[in-house]
């Protein structure tokens, strides 16, 4: 049983975000920024697991899952517009335990993903100036946490500009790689003796399964757009437009990158690359070119865009969980510029320590495993809310209703199971974090939930409506 505490007005005055700083265009930019690093690096590790064909099929499956989930999130974010995002939706649909588990899974994803991206940033910086490792990680964490402390409006506008430049680099890459495209390069990994192996599926049918976590890297974190709800102009209208526009953009880039990069250089040459787009151009053109140098330099901005924006995401998820009492309440304090400074700094320290492991591919899997757990719970939340509260005001309604999110739910379950089989270490790390978090919630925080927090008020309204009926 949970217990709610009533905090005074001063408690919430110390925990205020700046409202009205983002419209739907900035939200779409935020959604693309979350993910764009996945186009520059990380996805290619799936070539080593499933070959080009296996990764292609896995990407189609995960693209469908994300599209179905995003359509569900568009509806829920227009209805429940709080900084809690997915945690807030699950809190309304699945109760305190469901909300806490969803929020914890999202927080694992967002705390670990920047650490993985930091490793890729290190590889890019090393290829440019020969400096890698702790110094690079420390500089990037300090600078971009500092920018967020400066103010959310300024940070989001700078992030949007960085993302726009990174998009230009992706388009330049696509054009240059397409000029060297050879369909034979897509299937240049020699088939193994696995069941169902072929030139298209060199690692057999099981390769599709193994490639799923890396296919997710094309889309990972787009679900974080609703975390900006309390800082958005007219979230009921802006949230659905922003997150759907971001998803459509990401689907287009995933298709282009997966086709032209291996098609220009060969799937085999990219499957272990830390800098696959640059390596693809240099392999295809026989050395460094003006375009490869441009992609390398500006590609760093793509990684920075995701690094920068996911710092925003983890801070807002930490802020919302802390404000409601699920995490230590001190983490939700905001400073004079209305930014949650401890929610920015504490997960940043954790991410920096994880980045020091220099295990980018393992960190991807940990982030993905946490994410897929949240996807199961968020799609389930949409289904539960549609069935249990059909009269709830929904400014935007998901096309296909629970059929759409039902498909997303099933595919999210498939992705979770895939995580168990791809790398047991990632599962154990994630399970360990969950175990600690669950113990904290069970023994302490569920007895100190803050009644006046927005996510709890939504739940209180539901309880009152039940009482009236």
C-alpha cells in the first residue's frame, strides 16, 4: 500500500520548470536530436549479428514497433501533459508500482545512453585530433550539463541548431555514398552454417533476433519527447505533432543510412566500426575526401545533439520522479533559471563513470534493455487507459486505437526477450539496477509519495471519478 504526503506551496515553488518555451517544431527537433547519433554510429554492430539482411528485417520490425508506440504516446501526451512522460502515463494506468517501474526503466535508458554516445564521441574526436578517453568524456559532460543549467529555452534552441547541421551532414553522406552504391556490397558477409543461412541472412534466422537491439539504436529515445510537456506551448496540440514528425523523419533516415552505407563500402567492412559513415566513404572512395572530412567533423555534432538532448531527458525524468517522491526529493530542486540542477548533475556523474568503461556496444545493450521494458509498460498503459477510461478527454486519438498499440506491445515484448539472448551481461546489469530501485521503492519511497505532484493529481482525479460513479 502506498502513502501520500502533503507538501506545502514552498515545496513546489522550489520545483518549477519554465513553461511555454517549446512549440511543436522544437519538439520535433528534440525528438530527432535524441536519436540522430544512432544514424552516425551504433547501428552497424547489428551487421555483425545478423548481416545486412538480418539487420534490415530487424529494423523493419522495430520501426513498426516504434511507430505504433509513438502514435500511442501522442495520444497520452495530449491527455496527460506532465514532465513525467511515460512514467506519468503508466502511473495513471498501472498505479504507483507501474509508474515507478516505467520511470526506472526510462531512467536507466537515459542515464546509460549518453555514456554509450560519449564512447562514440571519443572515437570521432580521436579520428580528428588524436585525443580519446576520460578527458574527452569529462569535457563533454561538463560543457553540456553546464549549458542545460544555463536555461532550457537556450539549450533547446542550441540543440535544434546543432541537429539541423547534423541533418545536413547525413544528407551529404547519403548523396556521396549513393554515388558508389553497389548492391553486391550489401551481402558480402560470407554465410555461416547457421539454420537458414544465406547471402541475405549470413547468420541465419537467429541473426534477425540478435540484430534487434542494434536496430533499436535507429530510434532509441524518441519516446522522450513528452518529457518536455511542462515546458511546451499548448502541449495538447504540440506534443502529438512534434513526436509524430520526429518519428517520420527518423524512419526516413534509418532507411537511407541502412541502404547506402553498406551499399557503398560493404557490410563486412562496417560491422565493427566505431565511425561507420566516415569509414564507409573512405572505403568507397579509397581514402579521405572533402565529404568524408565534412561528415567526420559535422558527424561529431550529430553525436553531440543526442548527447545534449538525452541529458535533458534524464534530468526531466529524474525531476518528475523526485518531485513526486519516488526518488529522493532533493533531486527535484530547481535553481534561479528554473532548471533541475541536481537532476542534471547526479545522473551525469553516473554516466561519466559508465563511459569510462569504454564498452560502447555493451552500454548500448544496457540502454536498449531498459528502454524495451519501458516500451512494454507504456504501450500497455495506452491499452489499459482506452479500456478503463474510454470517456477520458483525448485531444489526439491514436489511429487504430488499441490494435495499433497492441502491435507495439507484442513487438516490445519480442525486443525484451531478444535482450536476454543477445548479451546476458547487459541483462544482469539492468536487473541489478532494477533490484536496488525496487528495494528502495518498496521499503521507503512508496510510503512518502507527494500527493500534490502533477502525476499524482491525475491519479487522484481518477480515484475521485470512480468514487462518484
